[in-house]
C-alpha cells in the first residue's frame, strides 16, 4: 500500500471511531508500528489529525472525508461478529428465494453460506458476485445477477442512476442491507450514491433485513438510508440499548 493510500485509510478509521492507536492501525492495515508512527507524524504535521498519547484523534480544523474506507480494510474489522451475523441472516433464506444483497463487508460473508444453495441473488457488489462464483462447487448453486452502474472507488460497489434503474427491474423476497451507522431514527450510510441503491432495494423487496455489528450503534453517517418502520428484521451481535423504539424483530447472532 502506497503512503497516500495508507494515510487516507488512517484518516478514515479515525473519522469512524474518533481516535486510533498505533497498535490498532498496525493490526487493521497490516503494517509495522514504525510505518504507522511515520504516517501519524505526517498526518499531524499536515493538520489532518491531532496527536494523542499513543495515537491520534480527529482534528477539529480538518474537513471530514467523504471517502469510504476501502473494503479490503473494512473486512478485517470485527470479523468474527460479521461472520456470525451473516450465518444468522442466511438462516432466514429458503431454497428458491430471490434475494437482493447490498454490498458491504458483513453481507459479503453471506457468500460462503449461499454459494451452493438453489437461490437467485441480485447484488450491486462485484465482490459478492465474484466470491459466490469462486465458492460455487455444485450444479444448481446460487444464480447471481449483477446490477450495472458506476464502480465506486475502493468499495466494489456499483452505484448511480444505472444501478438504481437495474435494481428496479427485480422483485425479491428479501433485501439484506449493510449500514454505516444506526441510531434512534434508523440507518445511515456514507453518501447519497450508496443510499440511492439501498432505497431501490427497499422498494423492490417484500422484507428488509439490516445486518450490523454493535460498532454501528449510535453512529450517524452523512445520509439517512432508512427508518426503522421500513425494516422487518435486524441481525446484530449485541442487543441495542438506548436507541429508541425499534419496530424490527431483533435476531442475535
């Protein structure tokens, strides 16, 4: 990973969680403590972050980044919880179902549990489509339909008007959504292009399932994606506390 890519990833991590230690950055990005410290020094010198004891935190003077943390980095965050959530969500699926699966690192883990089942899957994620294709080992496994659109950098997501139009042609039993943050009103995500596709998925599905680990609670991203009254089920690892009335059925992984 080039220095600028590392530093953008570090800033994105700090924006998502407020602060970051040398150990956390090294573990998440797969780089040495010495490299992390050099990047921290450079980012604080430029005013992008503020130095703390053993790490960095948000700089009040720095504008927030609109970039999504690359999926290759996000996939390693809370990995055991994401896998349990994906497995629990797949228990809702019956053979023959038509599914819409939103791109995301938690929904990506559904590929392992669905690749060899007789279901049809529509997704806006080239990563999910590729992983299902790679894991499919039986005749009659999952059929995959990929939405069109603009490939959002670093995410593997197809978004934009073409993606929305493509998603609007289908009807599904379930829509499985990822999310950037969850609060008392519902879910939020990083930008309007991502949310436009998610809104199309909600319109075209009979039931909506939100998949989110507990790190998403009390976090609010830039764009409102859905309200709780639009969600049938929430699959998570820890019971939500202090976020208002949730109409969805809560399934613990």
